[in-house]
C-alpha cells in the first residue's frame, strides 16, 4: 500500500466515529508499510479523522467492491 491509495478500515473505532468498512486515503507510509497515516473524509471532502493505523487495521480496496454511505450525524444522535 502506498501514499494516496484508498484503504478499508478493518475494525470499529467508536471513539473516532469510524466503523469497519469505512474508506480512507493513505497520507503517509511508516516503516516500510508497518503503519499508515490515513485520512477519512465525508463525501463532500470534510475531514472526519486522521489516524495512524497499523497494517492489520487496514486493507487495500478490492476491484469488486462498491462504496456505500452512512451518516455520521445520525450515528451521533443514536449514541446519545
């Protein structure tokens, strides 16, 4: 995985409002791919989170996958 590749989060991160399956963009590769700085954004380009993740926490996207949508605002309302 390289800088600017899309990746898929492999685990929920409720404290960051991220869920397994969320798609992010690699900003930085650390230690020959042992960790990555990944940005997660809304469909309008608003940054939700920038996280440093270990290699096992993300995976490459597959050509057979299709993007989906979930509303983080609705998630906040459900959590309260």
